[in-house]
C-alpha cells in the first residue's frame, strides 16, 4: 500500500525526529512510504484564527501533494482533523474536488492508522518508564482516538492500546484524564495567560501522578507543555508517541 | 469601553491561587454532573431525544408560539410580545405603572439580565430585589452574575460574610454559610411579604397546555409568585416545548447537567392565575429570530441554560464569567453574544481552544465548538478582525502556500532561534512569558529525508 507521509510544518521544522520515528514505524509494518517534498502546512493556523478563506493555496498544494496515495498518514491528530473537516478544492478548480474527497476519506492520524488499518498487535518495542499520556482534544474529541470522559459510553483508547504493546511501559493515571492543555493554535499567544495556566495545570497533574515521560499524538500540545516543563525546570521528558512505539531501550 | 476577554482573563490570572480555587470549584461541579449522567444508562439517548425535540421546536416555532399564546390566554394569562430588550423592559414598566408599584421581587431570569431590566427599572424609580441567594449576593455587590446557574460562584464565603456584614448586619467575621443564608432569608422574607409584584423567569413553556415551568432550588420563584398580586414571567421565545410529556426528557437532563442533582428542588408549573391574581407572560425575541435565520448558528437556540458548558470549559474555569462581558458567559455565551452585537463581542468566539468538551456535555447536543469556529470565520469576513492580525495571517498564508519560501523561512527561523535567541525570547513574544521556545534542530525533517531517503 502506498502511503503519503504528511509531516506538519512545525514537526518538520522543530521535531524532525518525530517524522523519522513515524516513517520508521510505517516502514516496519511494510508500508511503501513517500514524503512529498513540496508539502508545507494543512492551513489550520489560518482557519482556526478565522481566516479559512486564506487557505485556498494551502489546499491546492495539499491536494497536489497527496492525491495519488492510497492513504495519507500524519503524526498529528489536529492537522488530520483539519484536513478531514475542511480540505476542499479552491472554487475555481472544482474538477479537483474528487481528489480532495479522496484525501479527506483516506487521511489517518498515526495511531488510528496503526490500530485500525494496519491492525498492529505486536510492536517489539521496550520503554521502561512511567509514561503520562496527554490526550490531545482534536485527536480525541475530533477523530475519536479514545473515548471522551463527558460521554456515557464504553471506554477505549487507541494510543493506550499501542502503548500497552510496548514492553515495560507503566501508564500513569491522571486526575483529569482528558482536559485540554491550552495550546489551541493562535490561542496560545492571543490568550497567553489562560493558555499558560492551562499548560501549568496539566503538567501539575503529571507531576503529582509521577510521570517520567510525557507523550501524546500531537507535537503542538507537547511543544506547549514542553515549554512549561523547561521553564519550570521539571524532570519530565517529552516524547511523541511514535518515538516510544519505536523505542528499544 | 468593554475590556476584551484576553485582557480580563490576564487580570483574573494574576491571582494564581484564586484561579486554582475557581477552577477546582467548577471542576467539582463538572464531576458531580458526570456522576449524575453516568447513573442514567440511557443518558446519550436522552440527549439525542432532547436535541430532536428542540429541532422540531425551532422548525415550527411560529405555530408553537401561537398555540401557546392561545392556550395561555384561555387559562387567563395575559400574553405580551416583545421584539427586543427595550420593548420587554417597557412592557414590564407599564404593568408596574398600572399597578402603581415601585418595589418588586424577582427570581432568577437570565433573560432579564440579557435585557438589562434591573438598571432600566432603577432609572425609572423601581427597586428590584433579586431573591435567588446567589443573585442577591451579586446584586448587593453591584455586580452582574458570573455564571447563569451559579451567579456568585466567583465569591468566597468569607467575602460574602463581609458583604452581608455591611448590608444585612451579620456579625463581623461571620462566614458560616448556614448563618449567612439565614440572614439573607430573614431579609428577603420581608420583601416577599410586602412586594405586590413578582417577576420570574421561565424554563419551559408548554404549547399544548399554555402553562410554564420554573425550576429553582430555593423555592424563591414560588414564594414571590404566590405572595404577589401580579406575577410577570419573562421568557425567550425559544423556551417553548410542544407537549407536557416532553418535560419528562428535559427535567431529567436539566439539573443533572447543571449541578448533578437528579432534579431541581422545585419544578413549578404555572398554568393560570389564582383568584384575584394577575398573571402576565412576556415573550421576547431580542435577536432570536435573527439567530434562527443563521443556519449554522440556529442550534444555539436549543440551549436550556444549564451551564454545563461553562463548568467543563477549561478557559471559563480559568478566566471567570465576567471576562465574557455578556449576560450569558462561557462557550454558549460566546456563540450567542455575537448575534446580539458583533462589534462588541467579536473577541468571544476566540476565547476558546476549540477542545470540544462543551459540545460533549451539552444536554441538547449543541455543536458549540463548531459554532465557535464558524463565528470566527463570519467575524473575520465581516471586518471584525484587527488589521494587524489580518496582515499577519496574509503573510503566514503566503509563506505556507509556497514550498520554497516555506523551507527558506523555516531554516532562517531555526537559525535565528539557535544563534540569536533574544530575537524571539523576549517580553514581546507572548509565548516566552511563561514557556521556553522549542530547541531548534540542525536540520528539518525534509532535509533529513532528502539526505537519507531521497
């Protein structure tokens, strides 16, 4: 199966190792992975700020880059959700709407691709640490990667299912298991006070419950939380879930 | 001028411990709601049903309202129609004038807050005493409520003690909730007994019977209405439900969502005036038909004012109700307020991370976080966005639309961060105030890929 690897802009620029781990993971399970070199961004930073009408060029680029793949996979629930909900061909290019639809239907966040499409049951990874999972809202509430605490429904969690396949991982139980970290895209600077406070509170929950390594499916939330951890000089390491799923420590 | 949400929230967050206390108090209410919801196995089905009933109501609002009017009149209730807040206030004043009354009691009604009835009546020489304890507290403090169900949730009991000492003569330093409540009750008792007109809100109005239902925990609406010669009930036109049987859905959801109680202590049905009493109902539009016409925002009118979205909202819990500068705060307020005034409330849809928790707790399944996103688009397109932001967004879009420009600026950005960090790590960068910037890697993923797989 031909998989197009979509590495979000901030992962590309700041967290190349997350992209590498994602690539290795997909290759390990026999996917034929390519990284279209002309990709940039899904357009979400503009759209969530109220400027969806400025995302046409990003959309065109995205369609050109990814239309030919069987699946498009990305290590970010948030960017995947944006594409799923908002990718359309620019109005002047309606002939490409079919390609946009194909992408919207075939784009997957990494963990759901592993559990639902590749049906991974064994990872041969080892990571002997107490791991605290941050459930990013767009992945959880948007893509339903795990059950939401507000709903009276059966619990499940795709990222936890995978982490449980990693030898010696001890998952930390949090007091608030799916509260938002406060990143929120441009919210993190437009509403700096609340954003920072939310980040501080999330980290406190991890500190209190003994997290050694903080992980999650969205590097954007983790970048914000890592910023809080480093400012406060806390002994918590931050890693994307792809890095733990490929770990052999 | 109204202070925008971000500025008010920043001020709120200056007191770290108080913010912790506010967040934990409301989180406790959210947990109570969870326990109540999880005790009902068919909870999600109830939410679906409630949402569908309201869907039907919104699609047939005109007929249900007329049906309600006809049946209410048959019951002996006088029905008034108000196009906006001003008309609503005028109607109330005219009833009071006719009665020759200058002092009234009022139980909780967010609609009268929305219409700014209290200041209007004060200007016209009428004294209003709010009889809900929480509302009485904020009234004595000369503040608006900060929460639609828990109006004084931002006040600590010690502070209420000081307030009551000043206004009600309780002993100095007394912060005992039972004693303070008793003092408020004593004080209110005299008002209940002497005021001839009582205003209440309306939680549900039943079209088929012409009755309306008022839900309170304190019984203050009943006390006011039963002791007064004239009962005026004020309701937004979206409060209609088709049949009495539908209360079986809404009453099960309302209190569980609001406070985690199985049902409000009092769910009082007012069907007709008792002998010698006058009963009025004021049906208020005030922008609701405009919202009904906005397809993407129509569902916001399903709201039953339970406040669950506020209690779960991580932003509301850490910024307080007053930071929303609107009668209804929190996520639901942020999608209702722009309909009333886009210029004044343009900041509110941005006071959210779009985490989606609000939509999940909403008992009538309003897609609140999606409407927040949609309002952002509408506000931006209609010119309610700061010019600097527009320019920034255009520049960002230009960079991200061009792969080679993107790669170059990414590289420059990482180089700058690695070599001249003070360019970004300074007080002008809001990120850096309480967070470190990411450590820039030597190469991007794209560069690594070209070397290793290209």
